[in-house]
């Protein structure tokens, strides 16, 4: 009788022993396969969550960045371009520049499309007596914004129409002037077009009029004494140095100063949205990584325990089978079967148990993994029932492990002396 038929008869004769062995191998393989499938689905789900989070965050960041942009625009200009020979001490003492440059400088700067600044606004500012009101005020002539980085950008300061003025809050309050009122300034009649909100600085005692009218009234035709600008919040450590270097190439006879508090506040506000978005995604990744680590730790304990239990159980079943079959083994030896053939019968049986248990356990584990949901209500993650590489590995490893677990009982069976067995009987 061939070895294969002997193994087949052994399986048929000891069906319960065979089924219990297959069940133990199947449970171990199912635990391993399901654990790997769940970890794989966890990784896939993590990718989905992070991708969705990044998409939502990208939209939120765009909205937040736009909100910060609108807020920081209200801070006003934060860069001032002056004639190079302007003494800064005099500027700070008098609140206006006493040196002048051509108005054409603003146009030249705009045409150069310098990358580090936008919202360029030429101005003519001077402290003057308002004889009709017996007040000293700051008079600022302005025109529309010469250039912005995008045609869709709104200017920081709307142009003042000829014959109109915009008043600072304190001036309007103390002189009881309201929009629509008419008043004279240095012999010219103006209509109050707008009252600016209280700002708590020199703007509250400033009068804004059309630049051309201011040039005529101050006898500075074609001249300005400052160009206000807003920096682009460049991602560089020394932002001011970069701005100065760019402007120096275009307007070499000018100097640049920065209103530090506005610049810093604006830069921090504009970058806060990006930081918050990155932190949100980082926290999500850390949470998912922590959850995966917890599951890996559970798998690292559970799977070895189940596999070890399976090996012990198979060894126990094989040992019990050898003891129960002692007489049969003696007869088989007396009929001429060698120790090697007896050994192969028991090891072959263990290998068949391992193969059958591996196939059933793999299918059960994959079905559990396919049905698993990372969180209740989470969208399903498609997963193939058969993963060829993993299946082949399990089908190869399980019979080997089952045979190793049965090795000692099989050796005991093969080494039995048939004369001793038959004498005892």
C-alpha cells in the first residue's frame, strides 16, 4: 500500500482527530489573516482620512487666509519709500517728509512689477495751518493705487475725488463736520465725502484730498514726498532687506523704512492659517498612528499566543493518536513498514491538517477583514478576498509548522519496537 493511501486511511479512520487539528490551525491562521487585513484597512482608512482632512483644510485655509488678508489690510500700509536725502529724525519729529521726489517714481515702480511689494500709493503730506478753522492739521494728497499684484485686488485706499475731502475722526468730531457738509480749506471749497473711523493716531487729525489739488495748494506740482506700499509677506527672514534691494535697483535715490509693528502683525496673521492647518493634519496623523500602534501591540501578543496554542494542541492530538494507535503501529511494523514510513505517515497527516486548516483559516480571516469597519458608519474599504502572495505564504508555512508540532509524537511512533508491542498484547 502506498504512503499516500496510508495517510488517507489514517485521516478517514480518525476523523475527529483530523477535524480538531484542522480547527486549531484554522483559528490560528484566521487570527493572523484577519489581523493583517484589519491593519491594512486601517492604513487605507488613514490615507482616506488624511486626504479628506487635507482637502477640507485646504478649503478652510483658503477661507481663513482670505479672512486674515482682509483683517490685515485694515492695518494699512507698512512700507514707506522716501527720498534718499530725507533725514529720518526730522521725519519722525515733524510727521512728514521735507524732501521731495517726482510723482513719476510711483509709476516707474509699478511698471517694474516689483515682486516684494504691492498696493503702491504716491502721497504728498505736510503739516499746514487751516486758517478758516484756526487748526493745525496734517494734509495728505493722494491718488488711486497705482499698481497691485492682481487686477482683482481691492485698493487699500480709495481715491479722493477733486473738490472733496476725507476727514480724520477727531477733526470731524471737534469741528462738528459730517458727510455732505461744505467747508473751506486754504481758500478752496470742499465737500466732506467721508469721515474715517477713530484710529488713535495722527490719522485722526489728517485731511485727505486729491493729490493734484494738494500739489497746487502746496506749490509742489508733479512732486510727492512719499510712496506708501504694502509688502507681500515674503517667506524670508530678512524681508526688509529684500524689499530694499529690489527697490534700490529701480529707484536708487530713495530709501525704504518699515512700520515694524504692522509688518510683524501682518506677517504673523497671514502665516497663522498655514500653521493651524498643518497642526490639524499632524494631530490627525498622530492619532491614527497611536491607534495603529495599539492594534499592532494587540496583534503582537494575540497572534503568537494563538499560534503557540495551536502548535501545542496539534502536538497533543498527535501524541494522543500515537498512544491510541500503539497496537496498530506494532502490526504495521510487523507487516514490514519501516520506521521512516511510520514517521512519514504521522508527519504527512500533520501536513494535511496544516494545509486544510490554512485554507479554511485564510478564507475566514479575509472575510472577517472584509467585514471589518474601522469606525461605525465609516465608508467601506474594498479588499480582494484572495491576496496571492499572502495565501501562498500561509499555505506553505502552516503545513511545516503543523509537522514540526507533530515531530516528537511521530518520532515516538516510529521508534516503537513491534516485538515489544505484540508481546504486551
